[in-house]
C-alpha cells in the first residue's frame, strides 16, 4: 500500500509489455526485401507507440477532468437542489434535510483530490514508459535466465508455458474489454449528442473507463449518465429516459455481446471477481479495481499448476475448471 504508485505503474507496464510482445515478434519476423527488421528496432517502435499512447491518454483525461471540474463549479448550486429534489416526494422537511446535508459536503476538498489524481497521470506515464523500455531490453535474456533459475530445461519450459497462458488470457480479456468499452462509450456519446446534452465526451470517456471494472462499473456509469442529465436539465423525464436507454445499452452489450466475444477464455467465478474487486479496491483504490481481473487470472493459472494450491484455483474458476479448454477439431 505504501508503494502503490510504483506497483500500479509496474503492473500496467507488465500488461502493456504482454500486449505488445507478440506484435514485436511478428514485426521482427518481417522482411523488407532482403533486409529483416531487427528485434531492437521493433521494440523501439513499440516503445514509442506506447509512450505516445500513454501521454495522449493522459492529456485527454486531464482535459476531461478540467472540463468536469469547471462544470461542477458552475452547476454546484443547481445540482445540490436537483439532487435534494429527488426526495421531495417524502416531504418538504426531508428535502430540506437532504439539501442541508449536501451543502455541508466540502466540495473544494474533493475537487482538489481529483486534480491531484489527474496531475499524477503524467508522472505515471513517464514511469510506465521507463518500466516497459527496460522490460523490452530484458526480454531477450528471459529464457536464459529462466533456465538458469529453474536448473532444469523441463521446469523452465513449464514456467514459460504458464507465463504464456497468463499473457494470452489477460491479453484476450483486455482486447475484448477495450473493444466493448469503445462501443459502449460511443453509444453513450451518441445518446447525449442526440439529446443535445452537455458533457457528452466526459461521460463517454468515463463510461469507457468504468466498463473495465466488472459487474459494478457499468452500473456506476449508467447512474452517472442519468444523474448528469438530471443536474444539467433538472428534468426527471429526460434523466429517466437517458438512464433507461444507457441501462439497456449496458445490459445488451454486457450480457450478450461481451460474453459472446469473451467465450470461455476467462471463466472466473463471479463471486471471486467481487471479492477481488473489494480487496484490490481497498489496497490500491480505483486502479486496483481495474487491475483486479488480470491479477485474478494470473493467480488462478498459477494455483492450477500446484497440487497444493489447485483447490484455490478451482474455487476461483466459474465451473470448477481452471485449465484451458481442450482444442477443438
């Protein structure tokens, strides 16, 4: 917990390294006429792309965070009255009590915390880029180090195969999640633009990010979308309509398209995912919730290789089958 900034950056760097390793190998096998692309050049190109992507993403998030802060300051008063108005059906006394409670919230403290978190993104991007660069430099010696560490080629091969399985499952999960989250964010953006509401891009970006948190991320994103429209318009009908449309989109995408694309690659226990979210959220906060599933996948595969720890892998799996499904055909 004390080293959370460094450890979270390292975990993200390992995931990015995993996602790009196979692409680097494919590029290194290419031939441009008689010349073969050297491994170092492919790694350097991948590192430049990763750094560009990280800094671009950080800039976009900072811009959206600034826009959200500006909108919160502009709509602070109307938003407090609008939220309190939701309790008007319980009586004027209850509405007044809720409004008084909301007005006691120190909004400046939360906004300064949000600004602090946003400003740390650039520092994290620099650290992640450094980690990925050194991982690329070390990857050529990984197999030799593994054989020296294990002492036996067979044991080294088994460890390398386990690492490969973790990388394949995590990569598949992240790529599918990214594609599904892009579609969901674009759909929410379209809903806001069609209705003529402000904050279309910030809500869409937030929806994209929250969709990486299993189970509860889509619920939080839907509530935020409906609440944002209610604060902007103070029209319960518009907010309910947006909430219903975004909820329907999240339901269809999350329960039909997502499982169809994910297939049986993940096969994690739903209860285990909730426990993992709670634990890593308590340890590392919001970034921990994003990393909870990849960490759980790695833990399940590692435990499945040990007779002593295999019961834990069975408990973490959805159907009691933590191993890869047999190949078809």
